[in-house]
């Protein structure tokens, strides 16, 4: 199979093992951990062209390209990573990873627990925070001999990680790109996460998180959790254009099976998700979302929390995103402006709702590309 000229082509994940104990914010310690990583492009001689991609709730290390010649499903952000794309791999060395607590190769609930006869951690895996993730990402950057990232980039929960990088390691990144994100969750967002968690926790096949020991998994709970989440990722206009009130069979069936196309779509998405995502990981990821608040240690004062940052910022929101509305991005922008920090902001007209950051919307792509390339060293492109 041949790939498009703007594809990174076939990529091979790498697993990085860290044998030193990791102290977590919750007070617990991971005795060791592994990170699954993919890289695209070439690192230049002074290691100045590296970009870190932070993933969102259900994301992972496979952000671009394909895993084999016949692979039909590209990485989750393939629309924006590749030769000539918004994050141009002809110019940049791009690093994407699966965070700890995940279920795509990094240490998480399905990994063997060395303190319990190497049985899967399951519900014994500790709750982790955005700060914990950034701490492991910093350890990865040291392993890769990257002292300073050209940029740390993320959408949604990934954007929260980018913010935390700027706060915790201000000297370790030149640019911070925060897309469709927020400085912390609203009560409404926490409520959505709790409904999703309860759908999993109340599934009789959850077995208090030890479903793997019962050769089972909470399928119904995961389906419902994904359905709730997916509704919040789409805008009303996107759902209207995609489904309207179209009936699957063309007529009312007067029952509770699938009748409307939107019902069919949600059930399909939930079914696919339930097969590919670990329930304990879902619980961990949503809790990390709930806990995120870089201003918590500053008495809730976001400007004070961002006062120590040193990088340039690009903050992007989307007009139809009601999960993380433009006003939430503007909170970040206003806090940076109050500190006289260098920040650019774009509110992009888009119909796709929160999921807009996954699509190659022309103005969005151009904005991202121009920001990332505007501070390149003169020799960067020639060395890759």
C-alpha cells in the first residue's frame, strides 16, 4: 500500500522503561513504569526542533501514520501531523506518548503489578494527575536528551498538560499550544464525568474493578460512558447536519430499539469504544480531568499561577465547543495578558464542536503552522 505524500507512513512504537520509583501526587509510589512512544521526523543536531504532543482522554501514542502497510486507520491526529501539515515533520521532530494510567502500552491498570505476583493492577492502580503525567514526560525528555522543547502541544486534556508544563518547567519549553481546553473543569463538566463513571461502576460486570480476573469487562457501562461523552464532544449543528431526525428504517417502529440514525451512531461508537478501552483507565483519566487546576496552590488565582511561565503561548478555541467553550480559553488568555506574557489567541469558526481540534480546518491549520514556525532557528529546517 502506498501512502499520501503528506503522511509519515509506517511508524513503529517504542517502549521506554524507567526503573526508578515515581512519587505521585496522591501519595503513592510506582516502583517502576513504562511509556509507549512514537516519534516522527528527525531530531536536529542541537535538539532544538522537538515538539511534544500531549493526548486527550481517550488518546494514546499513535498520533500519526500507520502501523503496517495494510493499516487503514491512521493515528488520531494524522490530519495535523506530517510532511507539510500544521505540525510539519519535514521541520520538526515530533514525540507522542501514551500517559501512565493508559491502556495502550504504558504502565496502567492492565499492567502487571510487581507487588501482587504480577497480576494486573486493576483497581489497585493509583489515581494520577496531570502534574504526574508532566513529570513522567519530563523524564522522557531527559531520556531523549531534549533539554528544551520547541513546543508542547495539546488539545482538551492535552491542553491542560501543556499548561502544566509551562507552570512546572518554565525553562524547558519555548512555546505552549493550548487547544480547546480550560484552566480547570466547571461543575457541569465534572458532573458529565461522574455520570460516565457511575455507568461503569454500576455495571454488574465491573466486579469492583477486577473484571479481568473474571474474564469479563463492563461493556454496558463503557458504552454508556462513551455515549455521554460523545454527545458533549459534538455541537448541536454538527449533529443536525450529520443525522437530523432521520430514521434508520424510514418509519417509526414504536419500540425502544434503534429508530433514529443518531441512536445508531451513538450505539456504534459506544460498542467500538468498549472493545478497545479499559474501564479502569477511563475512571483514572476522568478523575485526572476533574483534579486539574494549576491555580489550586495559588488560592485559586490563575494569573498568579501563570506568572512564572516564560514561553510564548498560542491559545485556540472553537465557536461551537460547549464542553470547553471559548470563554474558558479566554480565562487563560486574560490571565497571561495580566502578567504581560506573550500570547496569541484565535477563536476558530467551526461546526464540529469540541472535536474540532481533530480536524484540518484551514484557518486552524494555518494558525498552528505559522505559530510553530515563526520562532525557528535559521538552521533548523536544513538540519532535518
